[in-house]
């Protein structure tokens, strides 16, 4: 993975476990002096004269927009209904900057101080299992967020989430961005229902070795193939194993079983309400329960389906 440079960023608002930020200040790595002007020419306007849609700053990486951030959260296993909150929290915490940091002073739990890091400002003292390599890589930071928040079910540990917290100002734009997240829009432009042939399925081949959890099913790609593990059948739960290993079955008894998605064919299989099948040479999956349906055997030429 890419080497990480030292980051000289101070987020204006300190945090207990995860940072909330109204502004980011960038400091010169040699002198420590604040950099008010990043230098260079003024940005040229975009095609429609609205200016550039992305920004970059030294040490912070390329700023991500809400759709990109919410897609990261979706890929990390969050259901569609939790993406708006995840996106709003990320923008409040880091402004979408992958290299954002917030340095916290000494506290009872962290006598040497701590640092909040990355898109969702993952604290290095409270969550040491997520090292810097993970925290400053957006996809892995999203995995950490999914683990800490219970797949987006609660963001109470983030200091931007208070009755008057800064996250609230991002809820409306995040709600608007949701329609652009694959599989989470209000309607499918093709007119097909979610499931095989519909728009809410995702391709396992795109997950990489890090993989993802869909309910309690682990999926990942490796060695040119896609693999499936039903964690429930092993007496385990699906979660983040480590930053380097990604998602898989954790806890429970020793031993594991995995199936090659290629062996499932178009007929597919149901793992609880998670449907996995092969179509057009690609392994695909969808959480039927997320759309209010059950995964069942439909028979005939269809095989298993969401109905």
C-alpha cells in the first residue's frame, strides 16, 4: 500500500473518540507555520462555470464528495437506510478529506493523547486495531466505521452527533445524494425490481480481498474467483477480522467452510435472505431482506430469487 506522509492538520474542534470539524487548518511541515495560501493559480472553472468539483490539499489527499463517501459506506456493509447518517457524519468529521487528523490532549483513557484519523476520524487510542495504513485509506476507514457503528446503527460515539451537532447541516445534502448511490435510489431506472437483473445487486468480483459482510454472509474475491462463507452455519458472526485481512467470519468455534461462487451457477443459493448467484460470468449478490423480500427457491429456470 502507499506510504503515508506525516500529516500536519489540526481540526478545529477537539473530540473524545472521533472528531467533529468546522474547518481544517494546514500547517507547513518544516516551519509549523499555518499555510493560508496553498499557492498556484486560481482554480479554473468547470465546464459549466461552477468551479472544480473536487479539491486537493497537501497532506489531505483528494477530497471526496457525499456520493463517494456514501458508496464507501455501502461497500463496507451499511444498509441503504443508514447511509444518510454515515455521509453526514463523515462530512462533519473530516469534510471528506482522507488525510484529515485531529490531535487530542491527554485524557484518563488515553494519558499520552490520541489522534482522530481519516474520513470518519477513527481514534487511534480507542480503536488501535485500525492502524494508520487502514485509517488513512478511505475504504478501510469505512470498514472501521461500520464496525464501530454497528453497520451505521448508532453514531453516538462521534462527537459531531449531538442535539446541536454539526452533522445535522449535512443531512439534507446527504439525503439528496442517496439517490445516486447504486442500489439505494428511490427507483430503479430500468424498471426492474431489485434482485437478479435489477439494479440493487452488486458484483462480488469488485470487492477485492477485503470483501464485505452482507448480513452474516462474508463475500470476497481472491485468486481470480469469488468466495462465500455463511458465518451463521459456522456459529460465527460476520465482521472485520483486521485491516489487512478485511471482512470474514469472526468469533465462534474453530474451522471454516467456503464456497466458490462459480459453483453456484445461475440457480444460485440463499444464505438466510442473502442471494448469491452467477450471471454473465460474474458473481452477484443481493440482500433480499433490505428490500422487504425473502430469499426463496422460485423453481424452473429462475432458481433462487428474492420474492
